[in-house]
C-alpha cells in the first residue's frame, strides 16, 4: 500500500487531500516540526535524503516533489482521467502541466521570502519590494485564470488545484489575501469539500 510521509503545517496536507479526493487507500505517517526551527525531524531523511515532505513510498518507489507525486497518484489511480486531461487533448494537457508546475516553480519563492521576512521580524531593501511585486504579479495572474470558474482549469477540479490551493492558503496565513476576494472564495470552497475535511481529520495527530 502507498505510504504518505506527512509533515504537519505545510504542503503535504494537500497531498492527503488529493488521496482522499481520488479515493486511494493509503498509510499516513505523521511528523512534527521542531517548534524552534520549524524544520522537519531528522527521521524524514531516512525516507528520502532531502528530509522534506511530502514524500511517498509505493513498493520500491520513493518519490518527492508534490507536483510529481500528484502526477504519479493520478497516473496510477485516476483511471478515468477525472483529474487531468488526456494526451489526446495535447494543448489541454500542456496547459494542465503548466498549472501543475506553476505553483511550486513560480509562486512559492516570493511567498517563502515573505514568510521568512515576517518570521525574522525584519524588512529588507531588496527582498521586501521584490517579493511584494512578485506576489502581486502571481496572485493577479491566478485571479485572472480563475475568473468566475470554480477551479483553476474550469468547472471541474484537476490535479493543478492542489498546489495552487496550497499557495493561496499560504498567502491567507500571511494575511495577504485582502485584495483577492475570489481567491478567498476559492480557498473556502476547496477546504469545505468533504475530501479536504477527511484529510484534516486523518492528518491530525
Ligand atoms: N518543492 C518541494 C518542497 C518540499 C518542502 O520544502 N517541504 C517542506 C514542508 S511544506 C519541508 O519539508 N520543510 C521542512 C524542512 O525543510 O526541514 C515539493 O513540492 O514537495
């Protein structure tokens, strides 16, 4: 059975949500952050050398990177392609890949800078303005893409929503969603889903 190594307070809850949404049977191993450093415990490095979460194990496969994990889970378990376009629709599939990669590849960096500046209680003459401008660029872009749709690629949930929802939730935690009512509504909609509630119940330990 597939095992998900889940570190509390972070992106892997969105992988738990994905597993619940797709209806996969899985084992969940929960880890806690060091309360001072907020880093993962050393034991996660026994699973994968980076010691980060999410990581899944499935047979001999040990896989890190939330986007790759989403692709693997959907490839293996979403046999009816409910969560991603097929290769028959190549432009649709490519657009899906773009949004799947976008969250981690582009949106996360400015959010991380903001998180670290906030945590450090300092401002920085370069990093502050850079992260402000990048945040606006990306959150305006996500807002335009979402438009009046329910989900990032239209009216049905796709693999791309898990990573984007994580970014939106992180922005909310940082108090940055004030000017983005439709992203607030998107977050509210997704975290109200039964599968998300099941994920939270299962992951609390
Ligand atoms: N790009 C990776 C990032 C993984 C990552 O940085 N995970 C964080 C949790 S949200 C972590 O494990 N941090 C603990 C640490 O670095 O000690 C992904 O998409 O999975």
